[in-house]
């Protein structure tokens, strides 16, 4: 990973790596920082907005969208609870990882969620799975408390002003979506496709959202890219994606991601596979807020992005 001690933190930045480092300007994370400061593509706030991104997906096509049960820009985050299904996801459209509630009140609880009473434990992620009024740590979450947390989140500016597209989402609102589950009645695996010029260059696999996080990256052929200094541990992800997905399914996912990313130089497209259906998750245009990644990821991502820029300059 490159250094982060050169120059001052840029306006709107809050992390040590929110700065330009000329010695690693070819790195993927530095290109993300450059985007944060210089890229004012009007598509970025639309894509970052979890609600308006749906319109873009509908236009570009290629996958399904989770059903919307509720959308409101009411500042008090009022929800008609009686109209919601027993299972759903409640979140704001401008934030990621805060005030996100997975309502799990079906006849049987979701599989793969460890419910252990640790009232003051530090959460490993921002997902709260609410069943019978309590999260997986045992903390009570009555409806009024959920609405209060959502209303508080709506009033907050996004944590990183330097992320122009995310910081400028308007209007802010609360959305309630269909809860997606896989064939085992568990939360589906995260498939994240890093697309450069409308072509998948890196496939990111994250598992263990509710248990122990594991991450691996692959090339577009499904072969694992070995990382000498990964930011997140690989706890045994397969060496080849075809060990868990058929080549046909992987190709379908790649084709979907490429269709959804064809109008921008770089974006991350998150998809979920539920049975035979591919669902859109979200766009991410500032991956991990430009956190420095492994040497292999930085080099490959930077190279792929530079190639796109070179082609655009030659046109």
C-alpha cells in the first residue's frame, strides 16, 4: 500500500488518505481521490442516491429491482408500519451503513444471523437485524426508536464531504425495500463488480456480513487475485468463482454489471443473486472512500482506469 503522509488532507476530507500523493498517482485509490476533488459528472449524485439510482437501472435494464414498500422525504421519518411486510429493509437514501434496519419478523428467523445478547458490544458492521423489537445484540428497538434514528440520520450531512456525489444527494428520504434472501433463507452474498469504461475488471466477493467478514477479489475470468497485503482477511474464499457459481451465472452477472455501468468511466455495481434472479443492490463511485488497498488491487485498478482515460482522450 502506498504512503499517505504527503501533503495536507484535502478540503472535505477526513481520513489520512484523503490527500494527493504524487508518488502513487497511478494507484486506484489515488484516482478515486482525484475523482472526489475534480469529477463533477451530474450522474454521480443520481447513482449514489439509493432511490434515484433505481430509475437509471430501469432505463439501462438487465436485472430486477427490489420492490419498494415505502418512500418519503418526511423529515420525521414517519412510517405506516401496518402497511409493511414482516420482512423488509429500512434505510435512508443518502447514507451507507448507518440507520439501516433489516426487519425480520417472519414466522422463522433468517438463517445465518447470530443473535447473541451483548448489549454494549461493538458492532462489526452497520446492519441491525430487528426481530421481535430487538437487534441481534439484544438492544431494544421499538418502532419509535427506529423512526428517531432515521430522522436523526436525515438531518446529518454525509460523513465525507469530499465525496461530492454522495454529499450532494437531494432530497433525502427514507425508503423501505423488499428483503432479499437466497435459497437457504439467508441474506444473499455480496457480488461487487468494479467496472472500468463499462467493462468488469475486478470482481469482489464479500461473505460473512453478519458473522465474520471475509473478502477476496478476482479477475473477470473468475480467477482469484492473490493479495500480498490485503486490507480485509480472506478466510477461505474459493480460488475460482466457478467453484461456487456456474460459468453461465458468472457471465450473466458480468453482463448485467457491464450494462449498468456503460455510461461512466468507473463505478462499482453491487448485485445479489437470489435463485435465478439477479437483483440490483447499489452503485458505489467512491469505493471505501479511497482507502488504500492491497498493492495488487491498487496496481490493477489504477491500470484499468488509466486505460479508459487514455481511450477517451484519443477519441
